C-alpha cells in the first residue's frame, strides 16, 4: 500500500485554462456531464500518457499523470462544494503495461492497494482543481506499443461526478521544440524570422504535426497559411476580448524518430504599434482531431488563404527515448519601446440635499500600446477617487474598496472618504472604463470637488511608468457647480442620470490644484516584463483587489502563486495578483 496527498498539487482554475487561452493540455480531456438533480462535477486529465519503454538495465523513467476535477460554479468568490469527497482509480486496465506510484512530496490522503487507488479529500473548489499527481512507468516485461486504460470515478453526497478514463501507452513520438534566438528588446514595427524547429526524440514516428502559435496583443504574424486556422487578432472578438490570438497549423507527413525538422520558409513575428510587454508561445504536438479541439479551447477559428506552411528534414540522429511532453513548447517574452496614455475621466453632477446622483467616472487608454502584465498577473494601475465635500457614497463598483483619506486600510466600507480600485492585469489600447458611484448629497456645498486619478498601484510614486502624459492622469468630479469656479475637467465622455440629479463626464487635465497625496509604482516586472513577483501587505496597506469591468480589461486567473506550471503537456499560467502596498 502506498499513500500520497493531493493537497500538495497545484490548485488550478478553469477560467485561466480556457479564457486565458494559454495552451491546453497535450490533450486535456474531460468527459461530458451527465444529467443530474444536484451539482455535476467533471473529472479530467490527459487523454493519453506515453511511457518510456522499460530499459534493459536500470530503473524505468517516469511520466507524470495529473488528474483534475471541474466544479462549474460561476461565482469566482465561492468556496465551492464543501463536504467529503472520494476519488477512485481502477488500475486493472494497465496491468502488465504500466505501474502507478505516488509523486514526490506526498502526504496521506490517497491509498494505492493492488489495482485500486482511493483518494480522500474535503471539498471541491469552484473552477478547475487538481485531485492528485501520480508517476507512471512502464511495467517490467511490457512491450513497445502496449496500451491500457485507467478509469477514474468520484463520489460525494448530493454530487454527481462524470467518470473519466485516460489511455496509457508504452513508447511513442516525443516532439521537442527548439528554442529560437529572438531579440527581446524591440521597437514598434520590428519583424523577426521564426524558423520553427523540432526533433522527434521518441520511439515511433509522429503521424502529422500540429504547430500551435499563441501570441499576445502586441504581436502579429502577418502570414495567413492555407493549412493554418486563426482565431482573430489578439484582444479582438471573437476571443472574448482577451490578450491572446492563436494560429493552429496542421502539417501532414511522417516525422521519424531521431530526425529534426524546420519550416521550409520561416514565418514572421512582428511587434505592432500597440506592443509593450508581450509573449510568443510556439508548440508542437502530433496532429489529431482531439489535439486540435483541445488547442482551440472552444474559440472560433478561420482558415487561412495563403500558401501552405511546410516542413523539411534537416538532420537525422540516433533514436532517443525522451518521451517528455514538457519539452513540446518554447516561449519568448518581448519588451517593446512604446507608451500608453491613460486619461482620467471626471465630470459634474447636481442634486439637492437628500438626493442621490450617479457619477460615471473612470478612465481610458488612448494608446498606442496595450498594457498587459500577463506573466505576473499584477494589476496595471489603480483608479483613485476622493469623495467631494458634502456627499457620501451609497453605491460603488464591486471592484472598488473604501479607504481612509490617506489611502490606508479601512474596515468600514460605508461612506468612506476615498475609494480605490485595481485594474486587472490587462488594459487594452482603446479601452474605456466607467465606474459608477452613487453619491447622496448630505450638505449643499457649491463647487464641491473630488479628485479622480488613474495612477500606479503604489502610493509612494503615482506616475505610470509607461505614460508620457501624466497631466491627464487626474480629473475632477464637481458637485453643484454654480459657474463661479474655474474648474477645468477637460474633454467629455458619457455621463449617467441619478435619482436626484445628473452627471456630465469629462476627461482629465487640470485638477484645480487639489492633490490627493497618492503615489505608487505599478510593481510590474522589469526587463522583458515577463516575470512577476509576489508582494506583501500589512494591516494598513491592504489592496483594493478585484478587476474593473470594461470593454478592455480581463482577469487571467484569481488563484495560485506567480508561477508557470505545465499541465498535461500544455501550459497553465497560475498567477497571484500581488496586493499593492499603500504606504
């Protein structure tokens, strides 16, 4: 009997794997939910795992098997299902083919006895979570090509689990992607060749290959090949306004063990006029309908109309046995010399004592660059609103948090003197953010002004490092303007009507001399902008949390550390949104 703990495995969220569009599993398979009265949770994992053949001498090399469970609870803040859960693995189908053993750093929540593994856990988080990680190795006496199946089931009170099965095969192709020597410091318009190259280090030939090219909003691939399909430009519909675009290229042929292949003509990777911090991911898998479906992740794709993308053999060497799905992919981060102009939007509102007005304030990104901290998951900026004299906030966006007048932590969220709201980790070029606040007029104060600011996430240095025009990072919300003041709130934007008055939006500029005393830095990564870091916060430095709802901002993921984890042969970005220190 062997024991292991699923609690040591990385907890994942489904939104990050699908909405973020980062490469799906090698293929990550889940069964279709069955009809049931109670909640239906879906068990999943890799559709197939290839094993190194049993060696003539020494110990067999191990492959990883990670099993998951998906709780489709739509509430991201939910704790999920709470109750005892049992997962059972039927190993009889891999007898004589493979042996299952615990992964490293295990505890005591699973028991493996003979041909059965039973795991006990408590609760199922909302989204996609890890059940347990196992090691698989070819059984002694197994032959190259031998195959079997592991069946996985789950049980909990009031819950239905869709069963899952994963295929285990001894031997197979192992496609290893070569890392390309890209220049990482760029200027808008720079174009680099990308001669995608890979080697089959496995024991059998690959029957066709699928090249997956995933690139963030500031990167473009100008070519549109006939044997590739595309899901649009990065950050545009139909990709749900997120930061990524994808090209899937199917190339027919037999790709022999020990041989290396490269593109007959390199494709191009271009830094567009909106580039800033960007990532290009390039991956190779054996082609199949299941693999293509996994990489599409539900997005709509359009076939290219240009010439076909082709590959040619460049070397041939001795056969290897490095069946490792983790080396199918390479990625590169770019830092483009570019700027983005964030503009605060204030406004005017009128109301009598006792009435409530709705002020639609916010900000926009006039570009040219989009800003995305997609590695670290950190917020791009903080929206900071100081409430005008003679009014108190009775309604606010969920993403905003009340703080003290100095910007410190405040327990009571009612009638706070100041509100701060972190953006998500991406703010697209052209994005507009409207944050409606309901203000009750408690005292008639003519020309009462409240500061509206889009700033860095740290209070010690408010300037946005990518913004060359800090003057329009601030604006004002003016209540009951009697025309005698000299308030200049700049240009206009859409306003909204309240129960006792109306607001008239206006973009940033002169703040009338009022200083909120706020400052901060974005806390973003340096260099290529790809590596994130986790920060700390004290009792007086709590973050605002949450992301702003808008046409140009989307959260990548909400849990995990600032890490890049390989999930069943693909890439899963688990990010930790650093709580911005406010001192």
